[in-house]
């Protein structure tokens, strides 16, 4: 354990003022992350080359365990609550071709009360350790009839509708520019590779724009119509903060959604969180195949950031 705040509630309240977690006036976010990095290096745990974050209902078998799993609460200097009885964990995995991936089974969401800095803590720690790529998956509602439940959709771009941004406040200049360019935030080369791997494996991969919402309520039908007009193909409650933080620190990002339902009002059925988890679990075979093919592909590791 590094240093815990007494309660998430308190951290959240103070975060609203400070822009990052409550650690008292003399311990900034940068100092916290530096300490997490130092502890990682001192413990002799190898450095991950990529961070993989999988969302609702997905839990993949990616290769040989190399270290961990660690509950987030052991990795982070703030309280992390179990979700539905399961601790959120990360572990270091060695892929078949010997690459080290830090695999986060689940993530923290802003709708749970975590601050943007907490939501992206592992992204930043990975970047500071030297990782070069972020791969994220999420569960999403579809706004397009040609992307029905069960579809795998590469994220081409996003619309951040959370009202949040992890770059708000004063961050160390060494982390990246204050006003990072988010054109091609979702790396075009990696997207092409991912689509090719889908074709080779016979797994159709769509492409779409992801609207990131705060949640946790699902959308109203009017909101869904509005987001469609705005240019969104998918709606979800994660990913955008992580990708902003990753791009800020120079990581390449690849994201894809697993469509678990049609957007509210587009079909007669109600959206249900249990359905989201169930369909996420059912489509996990295709996603597991695509991710392991991606990591087995030397081109993934060698492509330069665009
Ligand atoms: N809306 C928002 N987030 C979601 C949805 C949805 O319909 N499905 C899965 N995550």
C-alpha cells in the first residue's frame, strides 16, 4: 500500500476543488505518480511495453503471468472499491512473443465518483514507466443499425461529452503539452492493422465515432437522437479520459467497442446493465483472438506514434 485517503467520498469532494486526489497540500499528483513509479522500479517488476484495459464483462487469457495480479488498491495511493464483489486488478503478462503487457481487468469510471486523475492513474503510471501503447476496450451502445449487439467496432475518433478532462489543472511540462493535438488520437496505423487482423481471422470489425458520456444513467431517447446528429456511432461511459491522458503523454492509442445493445429508443427493448455484461462476455472469444493476434504481430510493437 502506498498511501490511502480515508475515503473515496472525501477524496472526491476535495478533488472537486484541487483537480486531483486528496493527499494534502505538499503531495501533488506528480509526486504521487513519481512515488508509484519508484516503488515499481525498486520492486524489480519488469517494465510493461503496453497497457491493455478491458471493460465490462471481458476478462482475457493473454499469456504467461509475469507478475501480479495486484488489486488497484495496492497499486494506487487512493482507495479503490471492489465492484460487485470483485477487486479491480492489474497484472503483468508476457505474450507469446515475449512482450510485456500490463493488463488491467476492468477500470475506474468517473461515474463511480473517481476523479479524472484517478481514472487515468494507471495510464500515466504506464507512460512514466516507459510503455508506448495503450489498448482499450469498452462496452457500448450502438446508434447504427449496421452495428448490432455483438459487433466489434474500432474507435476512429471520439466526442468527449463527460464535461471532464484529465489535463485540467497544472501538470508537469515533462508529461506533455498543455494543449495536445487530438487529431488521429486513435492511431490510424494501428486501426488499419486491427482491421486487417479481423479480416484474416474472419471476425468483422466495424469503425465508428465513440461518444464518451459521464453516466451512470443510460441516455434518454432524445439524447440518443442528439448524439446521432452530433456524429456519434457509439455511446459509452469510459475510454475518452484514458485516451486523452495517453495521447498527452505520447502513447499510441487503439480503442474498440463491443456493442452490447442498441441506443435507448432505437429498439423496443430497455437497456439493462446485466445484458451489457452478458453480451460483453459472449463476444469475448472474438476480442480475445483479435487482441492476442495484435500482440503477436511485430508490426504492433514497431509502429511509430503518429
Ligand atoms: N449507453 C451508455 N453506455 C453504455 C451503453 C449505452 O447504451 N451500453 C453499454 N455501455
